[in-house]
């Protein structure tokens, strides 16, 4: 920590010397320039103090009490990047550029956190030429390869997203209603906290509509790139033992009988399989993902253990599922996970992902994962805001038929009273001694007669009992045969 403070003080002195300029400054310097110089010097001092405080908190593992109960450095850095993104990007509810203050804070503090990767190095061989002309191979240090490739790419994606938001600076064709808007102007969906988009009565112009579609495609490319980087980082992380200990004994117990039957069916098709499931809520999607990931982990561990064991286990028939079948089931499950990842990009992290991030000890992997994750979340947010504008434009151009909704319900005229009912009513009026059982028998006779007339079938016709009871015969769903696609579907990230 002493070396870090020394380097910070040297950087501060260098910045102050640069701000003073050459010694031959003119004597007629304005007082305004001196005030600006003093203000910038104070700002640098504040930044240095803030930097010291942040890194002290990271070194202590977010435990400022010093009791040694802090989290590992990798998790502390991951949480710091996540919290920074939440505080800066958490209220990006509109398609508008970031404020200068938020933009400056994001760039400054994310640079501080990413600067840690400059000191995660590895030894590589290098040729060095001596004074006598001879060349020899020496070992030098350079930034680790995965960080050298991914951090600049993530910085580029970061700058692209900020630039896409800046493109909406002069867009006047759509606006947002204020928070205190009327009930008619508020959103009708479940995202009640978001402002409602307001577009012209006839919708956006053709040029603006095409431009919005183009911006959506650009943001979608950034989203796919961030998703690919994040998925690769999580794959590189080791599965913690705590997660493995809580797994069930086999993949069938994790999936359940119905899901296991679908995945192991000969005519398996991933898209048809997902169509049969209820994925209406985020909780159901996440539960399906957790089950499938747990089963994949179980199958992989069993295959690895089988490679180590001798071959007599399989010959003796101890293993219920062959290795080839288990590999096939694993491929099918991973295909489903890939489809879920691209079809529902905004779902929260699964139990396996959270466990990997929590128990990860590699600082470089933690920074790559958290930075790509917050960029993925930001890209998804920007694309959702663009879709809100396009949805409002579609409603303006194709308004729902309000006339049908505003029509008053028809008042049905009462049916004419049947002659038998008139006779019975006359009996009731004339004879006060009629009992309740007599009245109930009359009602039951009338209902039976009406059911027979409506059905048009006799007592000896099959299905009469169901017709009399008013119950419909259950429909038998046709057996669907799904055909497995042998082709591998590659998702271009």
C-alpha cells in the first residue's frame, strides 16, 4: 500500500507541475486563470483521496472494521463495478444522452477499477540485442493474454453505447410524459415506473422509423458481443464445491420426470420442447435454466468419473445410461440453454453463475465478467427503450378499434314464458299449500325436458348422461411427434 501511495503522490506532483506551465509566464496573467488552476488542483486532490478510499475498501474486502470478515478481492472488485454501474446507469429511463457529470464519473471511476488489470501480468519470451550485437532470449512481463484481448474490446463496446445514446440528442419526434401524467397517459403494462412515450398522432416519419430500427440493430450487435464475452468468462470459471455438494444424485432428479422424458425422447426438438413449456414469467424461465444447468453438471461429472474408472463398471451393467446417450442428453440440454440465453437476454443470473462469481478467486476473470455483465445489461436497457418508442409508433399508426370497446352491451329481451311454466305459476298462486319438494320436482322435470330437446337424442343414445349433466366430453389431445434436428445451430454472437 505504501508503494501505491507513493505512486499516487508522484502522479499528483507531476500533474501539479504540468498545471503550473513554464517559468516564463507573463506577468499579466488574469486572476480568473489562477482561480481555475486552484480549482483543478483541489479537484485532483479530492480524486486522489477518493481513489485511496476506494482501494482501501477493496483491499479490506469491503470490511472497513478490519476484523478480517471481508470478501475476497475478486468478489470485492466485481461488486464495485456492479455498484458503480447501478448508481450511474440505474435511472436511464429515457432515450437521451448521459449528463456530463454522470459521464465523467463513469469514465473516471471505471478507469480506476480497470487499472488493476494493468498489473495482472504473465512471463513471455522476448529477444533482446546486446551491445556486442548478440541476441539472447529473456523473459519479460506483459499483461495477461485474456485481459489484453478483452478489456480493450469491452472499452470499445462501452464507448459505442455512450455514443448511441448521444445520437438521440436532437431527436424531437418523440417525447415522454411526466411522472404526474393522467391515468390515461400512464403505461398499461407491468413496467409502471417507466415514463410513457409520446409520438405524433400519425406516428413517426418514415425516415425516423428507419433510423430507429438501425439504432436498434446497432445496439443489438453490442448486446450479442457483451453476451458472448460474459458467457466465455463464466465458462472459464471453476464450479465451486459448495454448488456440487448441493446437487441431486442424478440428472433425472434435477429435471423432473416430465422434462427428463422430453429431453431423452428420440424425436427431440429444442424449439418444439420450449413451445410446450410455460415460460410466461421470469421466475419460470430461471427455474428451468437452474434445473437444466444442474443436470448438465451432473452428467459431465459422471462422464469424467467414468473415464477414470475401469471399463468393467459398464460391462457389469452398473451404469444405467451409456456414455454416448449421456453425451447426447448433455448436448440437447446445452442447446436449450443457448436458446434461452438468446431468446430471453434480460433474465437474471442462474444459481450456477452466481455460485461461480461468488467463489471465484481470479481477479482478472472477476473484472472481465462484471464489466461485460454491466455492459450487457446497459445494452439490453437501451434496446428496450428503443422498442418502447417503436411500440408507441406502431400503436399510433395502427390504433386499436375503440368503437368496439365503447359500444354499450346489448340488453337481451326476455324469452317468452312457456305454457307449462304459466300453468305451474298459476297453481302456485292459487294453491298456497304447494310444498318445496313439489316445486323442486317441477324444476327438475323442466330441466330434463329442455336438455332432451336441445340435444335431440333419446335416452338410449350413448353420452346422454354427460349431455344431461351439462358437461362436455374431454378433448383428447393428438399425439405430437417431434423430430430431432441433427443439424447444429450456431448462434452468431
